[in-house]
């Protein structure tokens, strides 16, 4: 019996749970909003060599999608969805 639900503010996905106070991490932050592919974890060391980044792309970037030119840089952090009591 589902009693609690919460909606991801980023992608709108709805999560359900039987327990109160559950916090679910939505996985939408790992996927490219342009093409939907799973993105690669961005590491400044490897990426600066591979993609010749300029200084505009720095610490904020978490994930990278290389299916585009230039690559898509994502600053979206993991989205924690708090579940609240279901109404109705
Ligand atoms: Zn989401
Ligand atoms: Zn992409």
C-alpha cells in the first residue's frame, strides 16, 4: 500500500513509498537533457586534455555528454526527492 509520494522537481518523475521520510535520489541528473544519453562523469583532469576546455568550464560541471559538438556540460546535481503523505 503506497502511502507516500514525491515528485522530482527536475524531471517530474513521481516516486512512491510505504515509509515516511524517505528520500529518493532521482537518476535524471545522469542523463543528457538534449539527447537522453547517459552522461559521463566529468573530471577536470581528463576532460581538459581531451576536450580542451577553457576556464569557463570549471568546478560546477558534474557530468558531460560527448554526443554533441561542443560537448554538453551538465551542472545538474543529484536531485533528492522527499516523499510526503499522499493526499486523496
Ligand atoms: Zn528527476
Ligand atoms: Zn547528449
